[in-house]
C-alpha cells in the first residue's frame, strides 16, 4: 500500500512544479527545457527534482538561489496527493480528487499572482465535477442551491454595502462546488469558505493589492470532500 502513496506524492510534486512553470511561463513550458531563473542556462536533470532541488544551496553555477516558495508549494501538493490516495485509494474517485487538486492548485497560483482565473481551468473543473457526481451517483440539486444562494448573497451585499463581495469567477467556483458535495454539507463548506476568506483578508490587510478568494474556496471544498468521507 505504501508504494502507491509514494508514487502519488511524487506525482503531486511533479505536477506542482509543472503548474508553477505554467504560471510563470504560460504554456511555453510544454516544449521548452527548464532554465535557471538567474542566468537562463539550461538546468541539469538533478536540478529538476521537485521539492529537493529547491532546497539545495544552488541550482546553477551562476550561484542563483531560488525562492524556497517553490519547494514549499511542491511539497504541499505532494502532501495533498498523498492524503487523497490514502483516503480514496487508486479508484476513480481517487483519480478525480487528485485531478481536482491539481487544477485547484493551478487556479490558486494564477489567481494569487494575477487576480484572474483562466476560463479553461473552470471548464476542467466543470468536467471533473460532472464526472465526480456521476461516479458517486449524486443529484445536481446542490449545484442549483449553490448558484441561487450565492447570487442572492452577491446582490444583497451589493445593495447593502454598495460593493461587490467577490468576482464573477468566484461565483462560478461556488456554483461548481455543488458537483462535489451533497446538500447537507453545504453549510460546512460555506463556513469553511468564510473562515478561510477571513484569514486571507487578514493576510492581505494593509497591502495595496486585493486578496484572491479562489484559494479559500477551493481549499474549503477539498476539506469538505474529505469530511464527507468520515
């Protein structure tokens, strides 16, 4: 049993490295060799190992020191893949939840850097959510409930406060969450999303930029799915 867990964790680390590369070099990393961010020199194979290469003293002869953020993020997605495989195993649900984790990681990375969510990633989440509902035999009522509820909250907030509580893409994320959870889990998901949103707001308080809400939504959705398995 330990071998699938290790392989899954390694896959998560590799996909995290790939997502980071896509975020910083959009789609060009599909066909280009990885290069040093300091001098542009092609990196050797041993310098491309996810997690570990980021914590080496140097990755290139130019003595450029990469940010430890890369290794931390790779380790984070590796941990998520490990947990998903531990709970769901090598099953269709396990594959789908890991695919969800990868797409969510990519969305969060892009939104964190640009405050923008690519439409293609939302389409992928829709497809994965539809497959998840089909495999689990869930009804689509939670999708309708989430959409109507979030639309009501959006316009009520806008009417009372005069500002938008979140963006259009966030509304779509809330709606798509209905594919992954049942009706009885919606209150738990909304509570976690609100709590994580407050934490994100506190982290960005006092800065000049707006905080991205999608990481809080997607993290809360993943935690709610794990709770549903208990």
